[in-house]
């Protein structure tokens, strides 16, 4: 019926097909915070899949995917332009161009998805729409790993707040949630383009699968054993709320430091035994500045462990700058230093500098940090914790590596002041929350201007701050040692989908030739 309305046969109108692709892109963008709703994700890809069923031209399929991807990512990432203009020193047209280049690159992944699905449909018919889930997941793996990766808001994150569905991540990670959502989209598409005899069985199957997932999620949440297990620890989160334009102004450094010290003493008085500051919280290089002694003295005075972000220089043999997280013992000594491994492109390094000669202000503004190597756990007394710095929290494999190294508590420290009141802080917090569900760990997040918060192992937000407020959150968490299924098997499901996709394309392409 939908195919007839759109007239998408080989000789049909292209306008209807591209309109459907644009609709899918818009719905994908509206699946995420802060203006979207998770319900949109369950139907977002359906219009695109319907038109792919009637598309025999791979070049047209590629164009449809580009349309969907461009609208999806342009609608989800407009805040990047503001960051490059305000903090990268580039003009508005250059900022728009750079963001456009990123959007165009990211749109290649939905384009690859549409080409593969169209190829399979042309050879196998309507049932090939069921391949959409593993194919989409394969393209998200590409987005996760190629050129360092940019896995911002994979489709499964859209369901983070739908807790019964999100519990599937404890088994298969965020990729498992993605697979479920795309499967429902493909079932709807088959019901729309297939014969009436297919409609009821297909919809009943999709409904049954969702019902099983929801039942499992409801059981896991009601079981609730993780919140009563392990060793209790009182954690304090300090949100200093320091504007980005004064953060490194020498006239404000003492004021900033005193704010963090005062708020930390307040949290310690409330019982905090671990106090967490945000990324780059100290307005100086911690180890190289005399003011660092005041931070060490805070640990001694409060008897608490401190975790905070700063920068570190190491000679190797040339000087190398690292974005770092320092863990201090209650005696003020350094227990461990973690170096950020996944640096933010155009924030902490500029990729392809030789090709981007026309953005010299940005290249000159951005510091050239060195990525760290290897996972590192941070001792908290006799226990182990870990931290992901800012952007790193969106890499599920990285956080899993911390847990495999023995981390009993997940922390993440960030500075989202760059993003203002855009959707970015909400999207970032959403992705961090999924890590707690995947690993069955409490997660604490300290952000300079918000959102700071505490999340339990089921993804329930126990407490959170508002954006751009000075705040202290002191909350009890549990140090946990068990592993979820996902903690044991990792992204096995995602790589099985990759193998299935590659095999199907190989077989169909050889048959086509």
C-alpha cells in the first residue's frame, strides 16, 4: 500500500522515495535528547526500508541513504558548529563547512546500509528486509572504529530511558538494543510492502520479541539485587560551574580553586569518602604548580580519596601532553594517573591537519594532546575504580576493559561547558547511563557545568544536577564485583552480525555477477 502511494517502482517518482528517506532521517534525529522521544526510533527506519524494497538501482539506494544520514546527523549535531565558532576561532561559514564535512562523512554509513539492503532485496525479495538489523549494526561498528571512531548516539541509546528495554544491554550491550529496534522497523516495513498473509505473523513475531525483552527487563529491575550487594561507599560529586571563557584566565584561578576546595569540604562533611571533580578541574597543571599542594592538603584534611582531571607532561623523550585523571590517597599522595585514550577530534587534536589548511585558526587553537595507552584502574583503598574522561564514555569496549581489569565502580569526568544549553550535554549523559546497565555497575559523573549525577546498575538516575548551576551531590553507591553477560562476552553479537552481513553480500554479489 505504502509503495503504491509513493510510486517507487523503477519508473516511479523519485520525489516520493527521497521524501520517505528524509522522513526517516528526521525521525532518527528525533529519537534522541533533548527534543526527541525514544518512541520515534521504533518507526524511524520504516519509511526508508519501504522505499528500499522497491529500489533496484544501487546508486539511487546510495542517494537515499545519504539523504537519511545527512538529515539524521545534521539534526543531531548542530551544536558542533557553535563549538568551533566560539572556541575554535573560526568564522561562521567555516564552522558550518566543517560540521557539514563531518555530517557528510557520517552519512556514508547509512548510505552503505541502504546499498546493502537494496542489493539483498533485489536478489532475495521482501524477506531480505529482515537483514536490516544486522546490516545497520554492521555500519554502526564501522562508525565505532573507522578513523578512531565517532560512535555518538548509536541507535540503541535512544532507549536508555526505557528501562525495561534498556536492560537488554546487560546481555548484548547497546548493540543488542540497536538490533531490537531495527528489527521492529524491518517487521513494520515487511507488513507494509508484503502480502496480507505476511502482515499478521510478522507483526505478531515482532510484538512477541519485544514482549520477551520487556519481561526480562522488568524481572531484572524488580530483582534489584545489585543495589544491596557489594561494599557501600559514600561518593561526592563537585560541579564547579566554571564558564569556559574564564576557566584558564589567571585572574580567576584562585577563585576557581577555592570554589572546588570549599565544595569538597562540604561533601566530606556529609560523609563522602571519594570526592570526584570534573575533567580539567584544576585551572593549572596539577603536578607542576605550587597550588597543587592545596589539593593534596584537602585529601589530608578530609581523609577522603580525590579523583579529578588535570593535564600532565611526560618526557618520552620529547615532552608529551596528556589529558589526565589523578587519583589521590587520603594522605595526599598520588595513587594513580590515567591518560585519556580517545581524544576529542577538533577539541584535543585536529585530524587530517594537512588537508584542513583552510582552518588554521582552529589548528592553532586546539592543543595537540597525546592519547594514552591501555586501561588503568584507580585504587580506592583496597578496592578498584575506573574513570572515562569526557568523550571516552561513549566507547562501550573501553569501559568494559576497565571492568575486566577489576573496576568495581565506574566514574566519568567531563567538561561539557563547550556545548552550552544545547542537546549535547543531555545526549552525553544518556550515553554514560547506558554504560552502567551494560556493566552492572554504579556510575558517577562529575561535569563542570552539568549534567553531574549518580546512576545505579539498572540505569536509574538516583540524583542529577541541572545545567549551569554550582552543585554538590553526595550519594551512597556500591562497589560491585560480578560481571554481566555483556561484561563476559562483549560485542560478540555485533561481530556475528558483521560476519553475517559480509557473508550475505559476498554470496549475493557473486550470484548477481
